[in-house]
């Protein structure tokens, strides 16, 4: 049994102020103690399509790496409050010479042994691969080789591996990657791989380790693009569930080992589209940080062909499974 201690939901103040009755976000847009920020969307607009974020908090600054579709690149922005962001700087762009990186997107960044380490998705010719790059400052990146770190070579992976999320397991001395595999438009399920150096990976024999639950209408089509967080004696997974390929919502699950017996949150989906709003068609690709006793979760929101980044908040550390 994991130590999830129940705590009351507290009032949210400042730029993350929650909705009040008769205004702001309708309750149906979030569940399980989550509330969307009234400042949403926090990134997008004139920048064009911004999606699939990952973040680190360094001191009092949030650093967000995100997919900037008009530039086919990964860009970096910074913020003090998680709502107001600096102008983007492209930090990793496409490299058509390799044959698999015509478009660069869907990164994850960690800092380990004095280096920033990024695993990212490269796309070309209707397929996706995962690459690896390192940096001393999070801005200037060096690709580690010209070949992908991970390729689709298993039947369930079809033509695409993408959306990596990586943790370093101190006890095992290994990097652990959760990644999505399947179709190119939206992958189908989530697998895991391990590596000693971040470049050469061994896929788990039991992949995929997280599949859609056919008994849950909101995620029965596919589950993808997870973030996994080491928490107490187990792992939390924030993930996307699709009822069909165009309509997505955000859920959370937990597991003792990050591989087996995932328990879904009873309030899933915790984030849902907002009727008539900027995220009316889909909410997806979550990335959460526990910050000062509350969770901050950034996510993609889509209405029609416009995709932007929003923020949701959960007061208190316990997600109350």
C-alpha cells in the first residue's frame, strides 16, 4: 500500500486562482481536485501551434521545452509563475541529412551528472523515431550520434515510437524510458525500455506495459504520451486517453514498479475538454510538477486545428486514489 494521505482541497491564490461559482471553468472540465487556470491558454496564440511540453524548475524559474510546429523544432521558454512565459528560443531544429529528423518534437529533458539530457521525437516519411542529445546549459544541444536511439521494430509499434519520458533509476543504475508506439497520427500504447548510457536501449519483453482499458469509454481507443514520476514507494503516470483518434482527455494512474498492475484514478479523466472553449476538442500530453505542496500540470488543448498550452492546478500533494 502506498502512503497517499488525504488532505483537503485548499483555496488557490495568485495567478493560479481557481474558478468561483458562476464564472471561470465549469466543474465538468476537471475532476479529482484539479482546476484549470483562468489564465489559460498560457502559451500559443501568435506563436502558432505549441504542444508537448516538458519542464524543469531551477531555483525560482520554470524552464519549458516544447514542440513548436511552425518551426519543426524544440524551443525553450522561461517563467517565474508558470503562466507568463518569455519569447521562445529554438534549441534543437530539424536535420534532414539523417533521414529521420525532418521534424523535431515531443521532447523530455532531465538533468543528470551535470548534463541536460534530451530524448526527442524525429519524424520523416510517415514514421517516427526517438533521438538523444546532451547540453551543458539546456540551450545549446549536441546530438549523440546520427542514428536514432530507439526505432519501431516490434509489431505493436507499427511505424512509430515517440513521446519519450525518461527517469534515472539510482538503485538500478539505469535510465528508464516510457514511450508510445503504434500509428503515426496518434500512437496506440505505452512501452518501456532501459539503458546504461541513454543511447543504447533494451526494450521490456512484456511491452506494451500500459494499454487502453476497453471498458472505459474515454480511453478505449488508445493511451499514449505519458509522464512518469517517482513518488514515495511507487510511480505516478499522467497519460492521454482517447475515446477516438480526435478526442482525448488526461488521466492518472499509479504502480508500485512502473511496469505492472497500474491502478487508474477513480476520478479519471482528471482533465476534460471545455465546451466552446480553446480546448474544446481535446486535452492531452500532460506534464506535472509538485511545487510547494501543490501540483502544477501543463497540457495541450485543441480546438479545431489550433493547439495551445494550458495549466491545471491541484492543491495538496495527495492525489487521493
